[in-house]
């Protein structure tokens, strides 16, 4: 997860005392507002329940903070929450997910106990659900699955996404995948002014999973309507001959035959992004970027039209950078960059930078693809949590609520996966990083690194891959 605390708000409690609220953004979008004491309580709960080393929490102050000290605290809290956001054990914990869900619910205004939420399929079909604003994404997903009669064994293959779909231009823009730490109703409420809708889409990268899903009528239809929408929006380019063939199959409702042809097309199973800029092959190259097929694909538009492929297994790490261009980050618009360190030749690493407002989504896609690759090498097992396990959520007004965790959670068993990762790492031959001037695509006076993501798949490659 990519955390940031770009700004704060001042509140007054019931006793007339003012306090600072910290606005937490996750994966580039506003999520909730919390007080210092709430984050401190989260730290205490994590320290108590998880047997891991946590970063140092910013200390309390005895006297009221000056404006400078308030800014220093904001930066320190941002650094803290970014650090825990990079820890897999913490991200898998019910405590962090529960904290974020409750904080989002507390930060939202004007909610009733029951609301109506519309979920769409990619062909525009609508499913209207009665939901509680406190229900997280998995709760809502279960209602969707029940409505469409999706077999339980296929639940893992689909998820809810927030998208912008322009019917006039036939364009699709994915904004984010909904997670268990958030309420789909509240998230959609925050973003409704952008013309968004929540859709059910497949949530995997390896297209060989299609082969089983195409034998089930419900999952076959889900794959079919999504693929047809992506071809209609030019996410998957087709020739006139293929387009005519697919149109005939649509008329005859030959869904499986339609998919068998579509699955052979370039960019099937990829996520497409809006045009952006890259410093490869040269400064300010205009590119179209797509992620899928275990690669990051660049179609260079200018200065020369050609394609460049970067395998995700050869990315050592990547980072998200915010560029403020000299403006106050609390008021001015920010531009984002995704930079990744790539093994371009034996013993030679190079940083490549992409400037895009969708940089965080790109990072999330890379991480999801790599997680899927690692699952093929690392045995993941379902572990039983202690029955009735509970923890305390402190609200802004100081009142506490007892939260009970979910009885089951899927996570990696470190005692089993550790030796495997170590063995894979031993296959990797030494690589040295070349120094660079770290030049960027745009001039800026202030740079903030939100996250640095290490790529464990990088250790799986060897000389034969180069």
C-alpha cells in the first residue's frame, strides 16, 4: 500500500478544544482523517499483537506545537505510516485493515445504516445492493457473488474496481482496486463527482486461468463482457478482419469462440494507461504504457514509433516520487513519477522514469503481478486466528470501540517460505549498479519519495535470462 499524509485539518471537539487531523491518502486517493492519538494507539496495538520490529513512532510533545513543529510531526507520521505500509506482515494483519476501515467510516459524514450501492459489469449491466457503509469490500463482493451465482471456488479470480468509463469516447480508465480496508460505499461517495462507477473485473494476470473459467457459464460471461468492452475501447487493438470475425461471433453469442480468438491478441490481459512521458529511450519520450504478461510495455510515440518491453522479473526495485514544482504541497497540484531500476545487461542496472498521474496504479499493478509470480514458487497456506481475537479502536473523541478480527486470514507462513526465498536468491549472480545523474523528466524544486518497493522476483533470474 502507498500511504501519504499530504495535508492536515483543524477541528474543535465537544469541549471547545482544537486539534489537528491528519488526512491519510492510500494509493493516491483520500481515505480518512485521524488524530495523532489514534495513530499512536494503532502503533501500540501492532506492537502488542505482532511479533515484529516496528519503526519508531514520533514522540509526544509536552507543550502545544508551533507551526514548524506541526509540519515536522506531519512528515514524521507520514514516514512512519509509509514504513509500516511496506511490511507484508502488517499489511496482512486484521489490526491495520480494521483501523483503516473504522477510520474511513468515522471520517465520512451523512451516512445512514442502510444504503444502496450500484455494482456494474463491464457491459453496463447493473446490480443494486443494499449495503451498510461499514461493510468492507469482501463483504460487498460476497453479495455480488451471490447475486450472479458465482461458484465459491472462483471468488478469488474477481474483485471490485473503481473506473471511469466514457461511453462517448469508448474510453476506460481504472482508478483503483478496492481493498478490504475500505468501504466500497464510502470510497465511491468520495469519488462520485469524478463520474466513477464500481465494476466487477477479473483480478489476475496469468491468462492460463481463463481455461478453467471458460468452462463455467457465469465466469465465461464475466470474461466475455470484459474482453468485449476492452476491445470496444481499443485497449486490445484488432485488425479489420479480426474485428469483423469477432462481431459475427457476438451476434451468434458464441462467447467461448470469441474469447479463444481474443486471448491470442496482443495486449489481452493487460491494463492500459493514459499517454505519459518517459526518459527512455531519450528524455521526454511520449509513450503509451501497458502492464500485463509479466512485463511493462512501452509504445514509444515520439520521436519514433516503436515498442520497448521491460520484464518485471528484471526490475530490482521501483519507487514513486511526488514532484511539487515549488508549490505548497497542501495547495498546489502534484505530478507523480514511477522510477524502476532495471537490469538492462549483465552487471548493468539503469533507472528508468515514467511521469504519469497514474504512477501509483502502475506500482500497484507491478506489485500484484509480482505477488502472483511469487505464489508459484512460495507455498501460501491459510492459518487459523485465535477465536474471539479482539483489539481496541480509539475514536477521535477519545471513546474506544472493541473490534473483533476475522477468524480466517490468508498470509505467508514465514517459517516455510524463508528457505525458498533464500534458495532463489542464491541463484542470482552479483550485479553492480552504475551511477547516474538521476535526471528527471521535469524541473522541480522539491521531490518526495512516497515508497521504495523491492522486487523479490528479481532474485529468481539468472544468466540464462539475459
